[in-house]
């Protein structure tokens, strides 16, 4: 089976040089790109954290809207419902005879409101960025990483780049023949 010229097998030495070139250049380019984009990565993680908080706020607002919709539907369907909730909502005295109503103080209402609005114990997320990114973004480490990435790229081109073809000069078989000058 005859392969076209572009499928000729590569010598092992050239193959190992190509693999080492790709590894060194890839790592160097990744480090270099990471140091250049460090601020943008920190901003990305910060925005991602803010987006999560906004999603939580939106879900709470949707829950409140659903609760108010249920309350409005109850008010429309049952006209006596407004009379029952008026004393609690407006703070007026109930006018039902032979009924005992508990007296609620402002302190009791505030304690109940606080208990209902209290958030469950959630771990506080101050920084959503990974710890390695925070360490890499400090100024001296960032400069060192930039220099190391640039060195890896230079090493990949110098040591593992394409091999230079040596130029062969034609051999002179006899020294007696010298080209004639015109």
C-alpha cells in the first residue's frame, strides 16, 4: 500500500520533539493567558455570585406575588373575608359579639415578624472565586507566573521547534580545478 507524500511516517525523534513542543507551548500559553485574564476571571466569579443572589431575590418576589394573588382571589370570592381580616390588617377593634379576641402587642408582632422573615443559617459566601485564582492574582505572583509562561513558550520554540536542515555544500573532488574568473 502506497501512502501519499503527506502521510509519510515521522521519525521518532521528530515525533517526540513535536509532542514536547505542544506540551511546553500549551502550558506556557495557558499560564500566560491566565495571568493576562486574571482580573477578568475575578470579575466573572463576582458577577456569577451576584447573579445567584439576584435569582434568589427574584424567586422570593415571585413567591410573594403568588401569595398576594391567592389573597386577592379569596377576597373576590368571599366578601366576608375582608371583614374577618380587617381587624388584624387595619388594627381596628372587632365588632363580633360573644367572641374573645387575643390582644396582640407591638412587641409580639415584631417578634413574630422577625421569626417569619429570618433566613435559615446559610454559609456566607464572601468570594466565589477559587482560592488558587485569588492567590495567583496577587501582584508578585502574577508577574512571576507571566515570566514563567513566557519562558516556557521561548523554550518550546528554541529547543523543540522544527529542526534546522543542514545545508550541504558540494564536495570538490580535485583541488586543481578552480573556477575561472571572468
